[in-house]
C-alpha cells in the first residue's frame, strides 16, 4: 500500500477535517460549474440530434421529432462529489417501426459514476487496500456524501471482472501477428484449495511495437501439456503466424510445447532467471564476483565477445563448481540468440521483465488478502492487473525494426547485414 493511501486509512473519517466535501465553498463552486457545463454539453448534443431530424414532418408540416421537457433529475458521482444533472427529453412521434430513441453519449442511461471513479474502485482494490478499509479510503478520496461506494461494491465488481475475463479469453485473434512473445509461470496462493496455482502467462508485441497480453491460464509451469493447451487455444482462435522469437526461463515446459506448435520460433533464455540459477549453485562469498562475470557475457557488444566471456566463466568455475557451469552451458546457444536481432531490442528480449514487472503488483495484493479464494478469482485478478498495467505499456525501443524482424531480415550483432557491410 502506498504511503498516501495508507495515511488516508490510518484514522477514522470522523476525525478528519470535514470542509473539503461538506461546507467548502470552493467545492460547491466547482460542483455548480460542473453541473452547468454538463447541462450545456448535453443540451448541445440534443440540439444536434434534433437538427439532423428536423426535416421529418407529418402531413401538416409539424416536426415529428421534438423536445419534450426533461427526464427526472439524477446524481452522478464524481471526483468532487455528487453532481445533480437533468437531461432533456426527446419525443419521436413516428410509428413504432420508424421511431428512434435518443441516447446521450455524454450521459448514458445507466451512468451513476464517472469513468474515472469507476476505475478508482478496482485500482484501490488491486493495489492493496483491504476490503475492510475500502469504505474509509473512498470517503477520504471522494467525500462522505457519495453513496453506493461500499465494500459490497468489490463483490459485484469481481463478478463483472470474471465475465470480462471469460469474454477476453475467447476473443478472436484472426489477423493478429506478434513478433516476440514472453512466457512465464506465475505462482499464487489459493486460500480455499490445498495447492498453489500456477498461471501460465504470455505477452506478445505487435509489428507496431505495442505489447499485448496474449494468455493467462491456470496450469503447471513445467508441464509441456499445459503449455500445449495454451498455444493450441491461441491457434484455434486465429493466431496463424508464429512469433519470430520467444523469451522465457529454461525450466518451463513451454519450450517442448513451442517446438511442436511453433517450430519456426527462435528461443531466447531469460538472463535474469539463468543468473539466479547459476549463482544459487555457488558459495555466497563468490556470488558477487560471479555475477559480474555473467554480466560481462550478456552485456558484450558482439557475439564473439560474449563467447569469450562465456568461456572465461566456464574456465574459472568448472573445476570446483561444475553444477554452476553445467547450468550455464546447457543453454549456451539459446542464451545468445538475441545477437541475431536488432540491438535496440536487446534490453527487451534478454529477460522476461515485461511479465515480471507487470505482475509484481499481485504479490502486494496477495499479502493483503492472504491469497485469492479460488483459481477463478486468481485468474481474474491477474487479468485485471495486466489490464491496468497495459495502460502504461509503452512502445518497444526501436519499434521500426519490428517490421524487418517480421520479414525475417537477417541481423548480425544487432545490425542488418547491409549495415555490417557498410
């Protein structure tokens, strides 16, 4: 929980200063201004809609689509508290078959909270506010006068999120192409079940450089069959073009599945996972120095320099610590695949950081809730976390080179062969 949010929930609402929402003149002015601006905007929207139908008249020349007073007043919850609004009523006197119903895009019929406030609710929950402290946090942020924002809101939201996940997991992928994909297995606790659930996650990047969540499914991290199910489902939903490169930890069952479902896809092992695995097989006193030597490998400017650093590491540690060097050299080729791709992409494709950074928030959420109650709830939580994180995903550096990678342009040490020749 961030310090700002924690301070909001550290003491009762009744002990906080009240003027910000009740008797504060500035807030009242802002609400009045918001109400007037909203009324003007809706009035303009109605007038434009009526103008487009002004030519519709009966046999006596009277307009068939006209203004007809106002709908009952309703209250919209906003970041500055409740704002009362009245929407003009429209009457269409044509036959039932021809009649049109006016629906405001500014004030949809069932709108009760502004979009920013709707997004605030899951944000607070997903970022670690416990259900018990939820009401106080909301009252501190938007004022005690806002009804309908209670802990029960979370229960309703979870049901909506599950429906959204179900729709998302069945969406069509026809016509999509992902140049790179990152794969990982994320473990989460499930309170109402005996074992931990592993969520198989795939993130892809399009030719335009935009990262997208591809799959979140329950399964087994080391299971080839679990990953086959994920990849086959993507293909059934229309993903016909195999990625050019896949990035992941060497322990995943993903690789065996990949070779059967997408045999043309190149493999890149994650250097963060590999470094941790190698260091785990060395004495702690040697780990800082060994880590620096591993760093020299994957930060080398060319494949030749990386191979030299690789061989030096094996020579330094193989005599006494063969388990560490065996762990490193068994994935030698797959650890250096990135040299055959644009140099601007190396920092993105040497690790599974896109997945690790995206789902780090779930660890905070699980510390607050001691795990989700069911596998379905865990799946839903991860989906909503990724959806929230995706709004901040930026384009890959050197996104213009992704088209060349998609066309299978050859690269050597991060440059095209034409650049190397020059």
